[in-house]
C-alpha cells in the first residue's frame, strides 16, 4: 500500500468521508480497484487490515466500518459480518455466516442501482442441508428393523421426500419473499409464450392466443406452487440445477451416475439431480470443511451470475461496482478467519474469477492464523487411505494446506501514525461514475416503454390486419382475402378463399319474408355449397395416387340487401361448378379441385380478386384456369389482363362482353355477346314497327338505361349502345332516357317527360338495365298516366332472364309484352343431356326430386352454363388422359368439343383468337300477362349451343296485339 499526504477532494452523495490518513489511502486503493473492475474485471483480493501495534486494533476495526459506510454511500452492494455467529465449531460458524449471506436483503443499499441480488445456488445448498437436519440423527444409516415390519426405508428416498415437502427451498423460507421468482419465470414464462405462439400459428384470434397463454401460465403456476409434496416444475432446467450437475467441485461425488440435464430427457435429468443431492447430503452430514467450501463456491457462482455482463438483462453492465463483504472483526466467534481460508482455498481450486471484494480487520494476534501448518498424513490402514483421499478432494487438497501465505489474501499493516484522525474536514475518494448505456437503454423503464410501444404497435397491427383481412391473428393474416366496405355500412370479403375463410360467413341472413328476393331462391345456400366443395376437395386430394387439377370459380358472392344486390347469381353458378366437380370426380381418373373466389357485390372488386387469384397461382402449380367472371364491367378488362399475365385461361358461362374475346386470347365465353344478342332482338323489333313508308312513318322508341352511379357497368352501356343502333337499323327513332338509383330503387322518368311520351298509341322500349330494376319499371308502366291506353313492348338483354315471373315474382301489365334474350336454350338440350339427373343426385337441398328445364332453381340457366364451362376447362386441362399446365390448358381449350352438355354442344374448335366465335346457345322469349293476372312466358325461337345456323324472322314470329 502506497501512502500519500495529499488530501483528496470532499465526496458528494452524503458521505462524511474518512477520518484517518490510512482510511483515505485504503479508500483510494479500493476505488482504483473498482474503476478497473468496470473495464476488465480484475482478480478481487481478500484485504486484511491489521495494526502494527496491538493497541491500535480498535482503530482498524473503526476504519473498516468507515470503509463500509463509504462504499455503501457510493452505491456498492455491501454486506457486513456480525461479531458473533452461532455454531459448535469455528468452521460451522463460518458456514453459518455464508448461509446468511444468501439472503438478498443483506446486500441491500439505499444507493445501490438495479435490482436485488439472487442466490439460487446458495438456496439449493441450504435446502439440502435443512433437509438433512430434518431427517433422523442416524441418517443415512437405515434404522433398526427389529420389531418393525417390512423393509427399511431407502435413505435416498427419505431425502427426496423431505426436499419435496420443503419444495426444494430452505426450511422456513418465505414462499412469497422473492416476488416473481416464486413463479419460476425463467421457464414458466417461456413455456407460456410458446403456447401463445402456437395459438397464433394456428391462426387463432389474438384474444384466443392471449387467453390460452394466460391460462397455461396460471396452470403452471398452480402446478409449481400450490400442489403440496412435490418438486417444483422444470426443476431440472433451473440454473442452480445445471450448476449443481456440472461443477467440477462435486464431480468426485458422482459415483459414475449420469450428470447431464436435458430439456428432452426429464426423467434422466431428474434421476441425475436426485443422485447428486444424495451424495451432497451425505457429505454435508459429515460436517467437515466440505460444507463451508461448498457454501463459498455457491456464493461465488451466484455473485458471478449476478454480475454476468452478457446475460439477458445485461446486469453486469448495470452493476459497475463489485460487491463487497466487510468483516470489522476476525474472531473465532464469527468464523471470519475460517471463512477467509475457505475463500482462498476455493479461489485457488477454481479457474474462474468472482467479483467479491472482501475487506477485514484482524487483530495482531490473529494474523499468524492466516497461515496453516503442514497437513498431517492420513492415518489408519492402507485400505482406508483411498477413502480418506477422496474425502480430502472436496476440501483437503487446497493450496492453503501448504506452509505458505494464503495466496488470495492481501495483508496490509497500518502504522499508528496513519491511524490518527486527520485535522479539518473529513475526505473520501470516489471513482467517477456515470450511468452505463445498458442501464439507460436496457433498463426496466426503457423496456417498459419499449413494451408499451411494442404492445401498442402489435395492437395497431392486429387491428389493421383485422380491419384489412378476412382471417387474421395477432401477428399474421390470410393474405388471399381482404375486407371491403359495402355502401350501406356492411363489410364483404373479397379474394380467393383459402384456409378457414368462408364467404358464406359474410352474407347477411335473410329476414323473414325476404326468402324470395329477386324472385327465386335455390334449394341450397352459399354455406352449403362451400362445405360441399370443401368435402369434395378433401376427397380428391386424399385419394390414393391422386392426380388432380385445380380451377377457381370467380363470381359475385356478396350481398347488399339495402342496395338490391344478392349473391343469387354467384350461388347458382357455384352450384353448376360443384355439380361438374362431382360428376368429374366420379368418372375421371384425373380429379378436379375447386377453389372459390369472390369479386364482391356485383363483381365491383373483381380486379382485387384477380390479383389474389394470380398471386395464389404462383404458389399452386395445379391451378389451370378460372371459371366465372360472369359480369361485364369496365374492370373486366383489367381483371382479364391480370389473369392472362398469370397464364390463366378464363371460361365464362354468362359474361356477354363483346370486346373481351377481341382483346384477350385467354378469354372464352359460352354466353352470346351483347352485340349479337341485340342483333337477334332486331328480329322482334322489326315486327313491332308499324307498316308504311319508311321515311314518313318512323316510329318512336325509348332506350332506357341507368345513367348515374353505374360507371363501371359495361353491360348496361353496351346494351344501350347496341340497342340504339339496332332500333335505328329497324327504322325507329330512338330516344335515350336515363334514370337514377337511390337506396337500391330506380327513379324512372314519369309525367310529360316520362317513358310513354311519343305521341303514338304504341311504345317500344329497349330496357338496357339490370333485372333488379325490372319490377319497378313494370309498376311504373302500370301507374303512369302517360302510358294509359298504349300497347307497350319492352325489349331487353339476357340479364332479364334471371327475373321470376311466377305469381309471387315480377308482374306484367295487361298491355305490356316483354321480349328478352336468354343465354341458354335448356328445353331442347334436355333430351340429350344427363345434367338434370346428375343435379338431382348431387346438388344439396333438392331431395333427389325430378328436375327439368322449368324447375325454378335451374330455369335461369346460370347453373347449366357454369356446369358446362367447368366441364370444358377440365377437358382442356386433361386432354389425352394426362394433366396439363395452365399454359397448355389455355392452348388446349381451342380443341375442346363436348356434346351432351346442359346447353348443347360446347365447341371451341372454331374459336379464332381475338375474334368472337359462333355457335352460342340462345333463346328469345316472350312474356305476357296470362289468365288470373299471372305472367306467362314462352320461347319464340332458339338455338342450341354448337348450332351456327342464324335465326330468322319467321322462326321468331310474335303475336300481334
């Protein structure tokens, strides 16, 4: 020790300073050591202070007490040893002193930073010692069996039973004193987090995942703390157990038993820990130096762990000052000298450094006791030498047994002149300290803030995912579907249904009295069809040596009751797709798997749907094409382009778009184009014209179409455009009148500017609107005064074929006749097809009753057309008996010719790319008011699919009024 007369500056922090020059010098040396500890963790000595003269022993004791006060004020975690300690021997008193140091409260300080120390290893040793103390005095020897029945108890099992009763805790230890550590959070909390993640990966809602994790946490806490008489859960994974099994200090007691612990081998780990506990208990029972040195070793391991820098909480960086133990008096009464010897012995045997700094005051007469005499050789016979040697391996083979100074003890003699109080102000020395980065960034407050932000971020993300996707959890979502708003406050699900997504869950339940919305209702629901398709998919995928192709049905499967839109069209088309799937899977070696995609109410979100289908196609090579897209909108072009870029052909049953086949080589439709349909309606219009001279007798006509809020509906635009041209070609003088739609209802023109203002006794109306507006139109014509005493003829496109003209459906006025086109001629084709027999067999809700083209659920032709489109796509994908890629399927479609279909012969062999093909199925129907006020419908003329012979005026003759 180098002494200096230089007085250091006065300390801050409330410390009054050191009173003597020797105290200032020792304080300076300690602070230098602490400064070095912050940088590189140097070896920590045992500093033993003693006076040159025996009369100054009390002053040295006061100096150590002042050092304790100063270090405590500076923020060092300090513990001070009492002057007296209970115990029969000095070694036992030293062991008791270390045992008490395992109480975290002994190291508390008002100025220390970060949380309390934890001593799990020391607690484990204390628990084993307490368990031994509770057993019989002659344990581990079996008690005498004389006078008793049965075999004597197993000493190892006796020990384990007692440890279980103590919950492997020291006897009398408060179960609640260690806060969250009672929950064994090191393993219970990770296990609960695994439960949460497992629930999230199962795509559960975040609330379900949180509830499952919380429930699992509570269950583990109950198992770990409430149930009596058992070992704590995850005991073999605790850090003290791992140390207990791997420390070389106890290796000699292993006796060849397994010493490893493993997460995947709990039984083997438990047996290893049980065996080690018994060996240690036997050694503790002997009462030699092993007990003290094991306590010291456990204390060092715990302190080393408490200052481990690269731990999960970086606690070593947050505790820049080493712990300090102060022994103001080294006496036999407190076992201090034996403790110092044990510290030196353990440190000499171990190759690892520990952070404990020990400062002690020794009387001059006790200083020689810090040096031991020569070890006496083991006595007894040669047969006992090995056992004596093995016993000494635990504590006897230590450097302190040699006739030399203890290697870890730094003895400092203090002269009387330096123990004299310094005149004037008292001073101290303190190493400059500043908060570490880890303390600021990785602190409880920072982590709390991060946790709050992370929780808020996860909540926002979960809410965003929930608002955006149809199926979402806390961390992930099904990206194949998204939520979109319906104008009247509802939400719809758009995209391709994968996973647990079902579009039927998003369709509002029909109110009582609305079962026949838009005139008809099939015998099945969307949910019924989705379940049936799923079951069929499961069967075809699960078949042995299964080979299959996948198609997507894309249609309108959402509803907006307030806006007058229902999923009826999509449900009828999906029924046709499912029917085709059932027939194919029964009869074809190459099965058909069907996925369902929703384009939203009236297909207004079909572009997003197409993107979802294209994205899915990139993941599924079995996907060969799309069936559906049956509504002609402005967005149909972009949707078809997206599918074309994904090499997906589109076979539509009901889309009558004129331009799609001309612009896209992947477009195939069974529906006659709007342009061709209107041309055929010209055969009817020609018969409605008054006879006479053409130029002088031009007849007035009205083209009625929706003008506002319908910008995306290309069908109505084409119908109006082609209707105007057709009427002009038939020598009519057409006038275009528009109507608005509010609340799902059309506001039709009336009065002087109404529909029937042509000044003649007859009116011809071309209705270029949707079927949902036909009922209000008929009602308007029956009540408008301008239409009184006029014969009214209404012409319309194929969308009107979806109307129900039954007594409970759309009514026709007495002087009104409706002529409209139909996309499918079903009655003539019925004789050559098994469609109706297969429908009765496979479609749900029909009870296998006899079906015909006039059966209401099939009369619109939507189901038949979707069925035929699906059969055509599957035929192209499995041409020549093998499954093909989507690009090959696209090419093969132009070779498909199928007879015996629901609408006739599906023939794509004459379909020239980028041109409209011929041979569509079509029928022109007439609807009049019949007897009793009901509406009666009849076919004027028709062609089956595959028949390219043009219709004639003679075939399509009407009855004159």
